[in-house]
């Protein structure tokens, strides 16, 4: 069974598509920015959208 990341509780269809990814994604918010600042790490931003199958074949 796939373990879910933090995106599993989001409402966006795009984010929900990636809830089973093996990446420890953070949704946009203070938690992500605070952790990056605390650990002196950059923010890696992934931007995308969800569409129907026929829109991208």
C-alpha cells in the first residue's frame, strides 16, 4: 500500500494526484516556509494543473 504525504488532505485535484508520491511535499503555507528558514534550505516550487485525459493526449 502506498504511503501518503502531506498533500493527501488538500482539496486541489492536482495536489491530490501527487499525494502518493515518494516526495515529502509540503502544501503552500507557513509550515513549509518556517522549515526552510529553520534548516536554511531553498524552497523548490512545483506548479501544475489537473486536466481531463483528452486534454493532454
